[in-house]
């Protein structure tokens, strides 16, 4: 079972992702976060396999969070969600440590 944490500041997005992920047999949403502070709390307190991270969250930027999360858990996979269509955001996220 792949354990997933969903981080997005919009409750409706988190709920939608939980439903989509919940439909898969081998995926399980184990926690969620609505801002950068909650992301770091979950990273420090819980073991899981994948962080689904919105780049535009209150508190800390998604790019900053990627670096902080990777410093705490270098092997954690990070899947980035973004409303930005520009390639530069994807490149920056990957350079920061996103999977």
C-alpha cells in the first residue's frame, strides 16, 4: 500500500484528490495539510511514501517547502500540483527536489 499525504490550501481540492486516490486499491491517503506549517508537521510526525503538494499555498512557497521536506526526508517522493502552465515552474520544482 502506497501511503499518500495531500497538501493543498483548498478543502474541495483535497477532498477531490482523496476520492480519486481512494478509488485505487493500492493507494491510501493517510493525512492532509492546508498550509506549509501543516506540511512540515506531517512530514516530521508521520511515515508515508508520497507527498502531493500544491505549489501555491499560504505560509511558505511550494518551492521552499520542497527543499525543506527533502532536507527532512530525502527519499520522500513529491508530486507537484500547480495552476501555472509555464514550463519554468516545472523545471524549478524538479531542481528543488520534486519527483
